[in-house]
């Protein structure tokens, strides 16, 4: 599998560290847009995920497996 080539602007943004405060600000801003059933559903999903994968190691392992599935699904048929 070849890595996707990024434009120089996107690559610079991707490689630049994001301060923890900025990360928290962005997460809060996106959650503030949700309300009612959408917010409740998201909270339930997050709770389930944290119970199913309680450690960072387990969460990263899940993310790696999921990424592999997504890439395989996106590949054109041979």
C-alpha cells in the first residue's frame, strides 16, 4: 500500500503538533453543536467504547485494525 501524497500545505498542517489546549477547544466546540438525542447517542457510544477498550493500548490496537479494514475496503478490485 502506498501512502497518499499530500499537498505541502496539508502536510505541514498534519505534521504540526497541536497543543492540548487547542485540541480541547476544538472538541468542546464540536460537541456544543450537538443537542438532545444526538448528544445522548454520542455519550452512549463514547461510554461503550471506553468500556470495551479501557486502555490506550487497546484503543490504538482497535484503531489500527479499523484503519486496515477501511483501507482494504477503499482499494479498487483487482
